[in-house]
């Protein structure tokens, strides 16, 4: 379902790089991977590389994320990380940048600010990258508050907007749908209104994602991911 490091290490040119924010939480990692997958499927001739914006060793501190990826058939070791030895070569070949779960390029990506062409986010718009405008600037934040508790809900809407996208959600046993659903549940405390994190867009996204990834159940998936937060450093089956 998701991208391996081979393309990044190959020194390809005209790369579209998809990046979450530097915190590299579940929302950032999964949105970059799954939206990168959608974009690559939409334009197969364009090399698309999602990058995780933390060091490779640090991802082991994100137990819920690594477990969710495993449930979707992805080994986190196969992803591209900010400190991989070929990262500078990769950045030199980037033609376009897509930001997910944030809307201003920072850190190593700051030098690519003029190449940001698209944003998928749910935080306050910082006004950076004016070239990412119109439909290419989807930021779920209005009137001082987020309209989606998870950036994965915004990515889900992108999938649902076309028949091809909906078909991709169902591929590989619903892997992309499960990845997105898992993060929506994490970010909204399992859709609990008492937590005051869930928005209508999250509810709508979760309802559609569950159709493509019915197992494990919503409650079981959330409980497994929530428990994984406290299993740092342990091997998971």
C-alpha cells in the first residue's frame, strides 16, 4: 500500500515529496504516507516520496503508529526518515512539496518553501506558501477552531471525492482505510464527544472508512492502539 525507500535512495529527479510536521505523530506520519499513495496512483509516472520528519530511531517511541502501520501491512523500517543517509540527495531532486498536518515548511524542508504546491491540514493557517491556493489549500480550520479533529479526515475526503479514490480505500483488505480510521480514532478519543475533539467531518470520515475496514471493530482498534502507547520499545506481533 505505502511507499518504500527505494525511490528515495535512487536519486530520482522531479520528485513530489509529501511531508507531515516535525512532531511526527500518528496524524503526520499516516497522512503523508496515505496521501502520497493517492497522489502516486493518480499520476503513476511521477515519483512520489512521503517522508517522516523525525529520526528513524525515534519512531519506536510512537508505539500506536508503528502498530497501526503493521495492521495495514507496512513495516515502519521501510519508510523514509529525515535522518536517512540519502535524504540530502532526495531533497535535491524535489520538484514539488505537499504538506499534510501542517501548513508551513520548517526544518530541513524550509529550503523547499518555494516548492510547496499543496496543503492538507487542520491547524490555523499561518499564511505561508501562497502558491498553494484554492483547491490545493485545504485547511480544516475556521472561525478560530478546527473543523476536523484529525488531518486524516481531510485526507479521507480527498479519497472519497473520486471513484478511483474510493476503490483505493478498499484495496489490500482496506489497508489505507484502516490506517486513516485508526488515526481518526486516536485523535478524537474514539469519537467520544466528551473529549471535545471530534467534529462532524471526523464522524463522516469514520463512517465511510469503517465500510472499507470493518475489522477489527472501531472499539477494538482504538483499544489496541491506545494500549500500544504504553508499550514503547516492546516488539509487537
